């Protein structure tokens, strides 16, 4: 069944009987930026996502460790599109594209017609074929996954406290020393020293360990060498057992096997080694490059498909891929929307010029690293305040900004160290 507004023939560009339709697949950083840009323009915008909400991934590690609630970092996509008179939302999983007929294919069997298509699907965890990783390791890439980590961690602490047969030695292994792994390990180490002694006084702290495993000789690869050294030192001081030049070779339900032969117990193995495009994308008939990213020209149009744009984590320009971060996604979404407006006005497209605004990663309370393109670098409290401020501003919706500010303030400013963690059903 087609959901084309009129008829079921091939899509038409703006021809007087209806405004052109732009379909945006994926309501993440890139998709939302595109919809914002197209709002109030003379186009019909249809945003599609498999979830009814957008997720602010950079703060999911706070959800996984009980500092924030899932609702603080998610925003209803219908509420978002309702801000614009020309935009609508539909919850559906996209399963492919029929580029010749300009249709998006969906899991419900519906086909959705478009004049222009923006693909902003994001990516998923890359397990690099490590045995057991996909089955047993956990990620913090989605709201559901972050909650699963939270339930696993705190349910296990309850089991350890009662010496239940289901209890696993309270060791958390974080795999991958990029920003996600560093932030997660730093937060867990902080909980170990500030929260656990108060909330789980019966558990011997020496048994609780946070191990960060990284196969290269450094953490935070894209950062300057002094920032990487600073981060490694700070993590160790905070109690993280940092294993550099070590790889995880196997993941089991309650342990991991390291490249040096050690078999580490693990109550939760958190996978943060990098990302790749979802496998199903290979069946969409679009050109793919490294990591499965869709190949786009410098104007962000998919090679061979001038009506389709691919932006954010899922798109990579043949001119050189942008980093898979929020800023390139936001700027890519805006760029695709601007090019559609240009094309509809009879103007040619322009190449995308990415403006690097800097990179940051937090290590724990009052500690972060920030690096600007002009060479300015910040560490410690100033960097951390910049990190907190930026993340709160970037959230979608006033309610989420206020809730996050309140919850992070309780976590970091009151010094009580007691988290109001709600442990769900044991996973
Ligand atoms: C844990 C974590 C921490 C991070 N921290 C930072 C940080 O501190 N700073 C930073 O700059 N970046 C950070 N990133 C990276 C940043 O979140 C991503 O680069 C950014 O989200 C990419 O935006 P996007 O719009 O391309 O994709 P996403 O934000 O991933 O959005 C993709 C959307 O597409 C939807 N979707 C996917 N497949 C389908 C389908 N088949 N049908 C329908 N809908 C679909 C998804 O549900 C999702 O809503 C982090 C990422 C993670 C996972």
C-alpha cells in the first residue's frame, strides 16, 4: 500500500497540485536538524523513525549509571514535528529504498513516496567478529541498552550483597578507550568510590573493579597526546584498572578472555569499540564505503542518486569522511535541507564545508578534556563546566534541559553520593 498523498504513480516534483515531499529517515541529530531547517518552507516533511522518540546519545552513560532518567535524554518525535505546520511524524522501521520509483519501503509493507529523501539512520555497534561479543556484551547506544546496563549492574550488586548463586564478581569491563568508553569507565569508577560505600556498605570495595581495555597504547585516540596522557592518568587516579595494548578476544556471559591470556570475571561487559552501519543497509542498493557508510558526493547526495542525501553517522563523503559525532551530523542535516531548498528554487547544490567547533570528553566529576581547532586545550573543572553547559544546551526540549540540570546537580553538587537508582526487573 502506498501512502502517497495522491495517486500511486511515480513521484512528482513540485508541479502545482501539491508541495514537494521530503522524507527524512531517522530522528537523531542529523534528521532533527534537517526538519528544523525545512520547517515553515513550502515542502511537506515526513519524519520516519523506528522509535517514537529521539535519543540524546552523549548522555546515555548517565542513564546507564543511574544519574539520569531515560525520559531526561529522550524527546517525543511527534512533539518535535508538531512545532512545524508542514511536518509530520510516523513511527515505522525503514527496510529499503526503491530509488527508481522514489519510494521508501517499510516493515509494515507500506511504501512511502518522496520527491527528496534524507537518510540519517545513524549506525550501530561494531563487534569486529569477536566471539561472544554481540551475544553477551552490552552497549549504551540506545535507551533500551542503557537501561539494560543499569539493571544488570544494580541487580548484580543486590545479588552480591546477598551472596545469591546468580551473583557475578562485581567487575565491570569496558571495552574501547574512545570517548564513550572513557566516560563510562570514569563514571563507574566514581560510583565505586562515592556511591557504593554509602549504598552498599556490606560489599567489600576491593572486590568491585572497573577495568578499561584498549587495544592501542592510548585512550581518546583523536585527542592531542598531552590530553590522552592526562586522561589516562586521571582514570588511573580515579581507580580505573586501565589495560592498554590489550585486546578482548572472547566474551562470555560472566567473563572476558584478554589477549594476554587472562580470564577476567565480568558482571557486565560494556562494548564501546566503535560503530558500523547496520547490516540490513547492504540490501538497500546504495553505494557503501568503509564501516558500511553510504557514499555521498561533497554536496551530501548519494553517489548515483541525486534525489537522496545521506548525512550524519551513516553518510561519508567521497572527499573524506567526517567524524561520527553530533556536530557533523547536525551540520550535515542542515546542509541536506538547504540543498533541497536550493534545488527546488532551481539553484545548483553546494559542497558541504564542515566547521569544527572542537571535541570534548568527560572523565568524571569536575574533570574533562576539551580541544578546540585553534589549538586551545582545557582540562579539569573548566573543561567539565564547558562539557556540562554544552550538553544541557544541546538537549531537545526545555523540560529535558531542566530535568538534566536538576539531576546532574544532585549527582555532582550535593556531594551526597547517593543515587536514587531504581533497579528494574533482573534482566
Ligand atoms: C554512547 C554514545 C556517546 C556519544 N557521545 C558523544 C559526544 O559526547 N559528543 C558527540 O559529538 N558525539 C557523541 N556520540 C556520537 C553521536 O551521538 C552521533 O554521532 C550522532 O548521534 C549521530 O547522529 P545521526 O543523526 O547520524 O544518528 P542518530 O543520532 O544515531 O539517529 C539515528 C536515528 O535513526 C533511527 N533509525 C535507525 N535505523 C532506522 C530504520 N531502519 N528505520 C527508521 N528509523 C531508523 C534511530 O532510531 C535513530 O533515532 C556518542 C554516541 C554514543 C553512542
